C-alpha cells in the first residue's frame, strides 16, 4: 500500500492523503467516530447526567471520576481540555 501525504494546491491549503491512487482529505478521516471516541462520549455523558441529578449538593472530583471510570488524575486532565 502506498500512502502519501501532501498539499493540494486547488483546495485552500488543506492536506490530503493518497492511498493507491485514491485521494481523501485528512479531515474526513478524522471526523469518523471510532469506538474509543464513542466510549469517551458515553463516559462524559454519564458524568453530565450524574451532575444534573445532583445539582442540590457539592459533588467531589472522586465521584465524577468514578462515574466516568477514570482515575481522578485522568478525569481531571480530560475535563481541562
């Protein structure tokens, strides 16, 4: 398989990926949902749902990390981004 990345002069500066004669914009490859993205989205949605159900009290980072199935450290890094 031949994979080449380059610049398409006719396409306002966006990069392209060429695989065996087929040209595909890199942006379209990145926008595809992967199982990891889907799982991450489900975890974050679970945290949002948990927060909405507990608006009447203070919720600790440890609780939210447990809901998302992340360590406190990784949950904190993911939320900061």
